C-alpha cells in the first residue's frame, strides 16, 4: 500500500456497473479530498466537512465505498458501509449531490449495496428523524426501497450523544 492524496491506496476489485442512464457505479479506495469535500459540503454535512482529512480516513477505513459517476467521471454520489461481511452491514453514508437528486442516483447506490450484502442477516442504516427538515423525504426514500423502521422490525437501536468527550489515550 502507498499513500495517495487522502488516505491509503487500497487494493480493490474494479466492480463497475454501467447503468442505462449514463451513470456508473464503482468501488473506490482512493479519495480526492477536494472532490469529497465538495460532495459532503453540497448536502451540508458539516460534521464531515470540518476536517477533510478525517473524512477521507473514514472513507478509507470503511468496508466498502461505492460511487456513482456520470460518463465524464463527475462524482454524482457515494455510499459506504461498515460490515463484517457475514452477519451485519451498516450503511454509514448515502450522499448524493442535490443537483442530482431525483435522478435515480441514491436508489442505484442503495440497491447495489442491497445486492452486495444480501447474504448478511442485518442490513441497517440510520437517518434523520422524520420530523427534521430532511427526515420526511429520507423516510419516504428508504421505505420505497423496502426498509422498515426499527420498531416495525421489532428491534431497538441505541446510540451515545454525538458530542461527547474523546477518551482515547486516557487510562481507565
């Protein structure tokens, strides 16, 4: 492996799927910081864009990152997973530049992941609460793909608050 721009160059198979609408889905392992900043900034994800190096390290440390690009190579959207590739797949991000919303980009990304991880017992993701500005649209999108809420699946999800003390390096 060697350092390349933002992160480590990974050896990945080149699964590229051409979709009939001039869009390609491909696995990627090397990330251009400016391109990633532009995509995540386009959706206002300030938690990611405040430190582009951290964003790219997170992408490089993901189990899988797939992108949707047009015929000229322009990045339309991205999705990434965290997975053991046996029992669980967690979809960490589905990001589509708003200029490309409602064009099938997000659907193509998520459907690709659904096929790729169809052998996993759990295929999960989290999104904004339905009452948030993006929530209603996000919920409708995921429901159109067959997703159910945790309550409907009769499971519960828990998480710690976003803003908490970083305890790495502290002795117990």
